[in-house]
């Protein structure tokens, strides 16, 4: 994790979802972005797994973290649940976070999103939803014409309209969420605790309400109904100490990077697990540019969990950002040995190899990472550099074009895609990807 550090449908659908997250705007039109961290994403996946299984969604849904301090969570396609950092930092128990995940999973399982995508045209007439949202919708619905017909420029009012749930959908999702939690043996009282965070917000001006409140309308009647749902399952849950650990670890890492370092140093001892406490201190000292203390603490965390790939990954980040490049390669390589299929770790290994002038080896890991996950703009930047250093200018231009497209800079993306087309073999898959970007840019230009 770093400190608050498109083409047509041939590009993987996950790319389109990343585009949406990069374009979401608040009422003040402030762009937000995803935070990609293998440790946090793994912790969230562990907490979500029993819920998703109970919902019949299995391992098909990924939890992604949005870099925003407001309280919000939402879905835009059947494969992803987005949760704001602010929501996680406000939750006090893993059950509360699992309740949020269960509720969003219910919107997917109950078909609420599918109906919304079917009605996308009517939403579009009110205001443009933005290219990214349209493409995400098209990826889920299979309707390429929807992607072609929506203009750029995501507007918060339109986005809220698309994400807003009806009272009937909310009641349905509430009941399903409680059922999923109970089926998984998780105390559904966490759902009531989440509702209590928002009690009284219906009396506030809309501009002062949390985004979650605006997209998930809450009333006192709904809270009372939730309390009745939960009461029906009282006594059917069981302790989940493993989830306590992973929740503390995820929230601790988020706060360590986002809160002032003084706050972290004062509160690190609140973590029950010694390794999590050392991880928090490692991040705090790293942010203070005290690499010796940072490394001392991450090494203590590793000593407690010697087979934990994510602590080696954090060590690699500390070393890389401290310009200890060869040592960073060693740390990332160990992380990749322990988790050879994790795209974020593979991307980190590739990045570190570039710093020691080993682009050919770096390219192998970067391409492997991209094949597994196309949500990472930093990965595309490194991939472009690796292609350039290995004498593949066409692929370098394509990677750069895709990175700009990911950031919704289609004019710049078009320039590099056009350049790629002059250097790539005609009819190749890479050339088709470049052509997709050119076509998307032209459609966007016509809508202006």
C-alpha cells in the first residue's frame, strides 16, 4: 500500500471497473481512486468468504478499497464490491464490516444491479454517467452499444441516481444479509450496529449526509425491521477469532498509512497481535523516513509469521522507497515465492527488478501480473518501461495508452494508441487493443 499515494470490451471487464473507481466524484467533484494493497485485499477476502459462500456467489466477487474517508460501500457490477476506507475505519468489529459486505452481496444476489443495468438508458437521459460506468455496465450486460453511447464526465448526481436503491430493494437486501450472516455463523447484530451509525441522518440536508445514506436510504422503520430480523437468529452465531485478527490487521494498515504518524505510534499497542503492532510501527516509522526503525519492526513481524508473504511485500516496499533496491528485490522475491499467483506482489517484484536494471526478468513478472489483474495503473506504467527497455516500442506505447485510458485521459491515450498501431503487427491482439482505444476516443470526442 502506498500512502495516499476502454477501450472496447476486449479489455478485461475488471479494467472497466477500475475506470469507474477512478472517476467517482463527490458532491465537490473531487476524484477518488482505488487503494491496491495485497495484504488488505487478502484480509478483506478472508472476511468476505463465508458471506459470499452463503449468498451463493462463491469466489466470484472481489472486495476493492476506495481511497475516501467518507462512509460508503456500493456495487456497480456482479464481480466487485467497493468499500471506502472511511467505512472500514469507522467499523468497530469484523461483524460490522461483514454486515456491509453481506448487504452489498445481497444486492448482487437478488438481481438489483441487473435490473438497474437494464434500465441504464433511462438513467442516461437524466445526466451522463461517464464512460467508465457505461463500460462497466456494458461488461456486465453484454451491451456494447451502451458503452458506445454514453459521454465522458461522470457527474455525482447521476452516479447517485444509478447507485441509489429503492426501499423495497433495501428491505430485501437487509433480510438476505442477515440470513447470509446467520448461515455463516456470524453474529448478525453487526448489521444493527451499522444501521446505528446512520440513525438521524435522514434529518440532515442531503449535502451533509454520508454517501452510504444517500444511496441506501435509511429510516427508523427500517432499523426496527432490521432489529426484528436479527432477533430471529439470536444465539446461532459463534466466535470468529480469526476474523478479529484479519479485521484488525486490515484496519490497522489502512490507518497506519492514512492517519498522522503520531496517532499510529500512540495507538499501535491497541492491537492484540504482536505482529500487527510491529506492522503498524513499521509503517509509521517508514512514513517518518526512519528506515532503520521501520525495517527493525517489519523484521519482528516477519519473525512472528515467517511464511507471511504480505509482510515480505511490505518489507519490499519499505526497502524500495528507501532506495535499497537490491534488498527490495530479495524481499519481493521471497513474497512471490510464498504467493506466486498474487498480481500485486508480482507487480512489486517486477518494479524492484527495473530499479536494478533487469528489465527482461522484470517483464516476465509484470506480464504475469497484468494477465491476472488489469486494475493497476502503476503496473501499466512499469510494464511500459519494461517494454521500452527490452526494445519493444509498440508494446510500450500500448501500455502507456492503456494507462492513460484507465485514468480517463482518452486524448492522451489516443495519441499513444495511434503510435502503437504504427509499430505493432497488423491484426495482432495487441494491435486490436490499440484500435479499441482509438475507437473509444473517437466516440468520446463526437459526444462533446
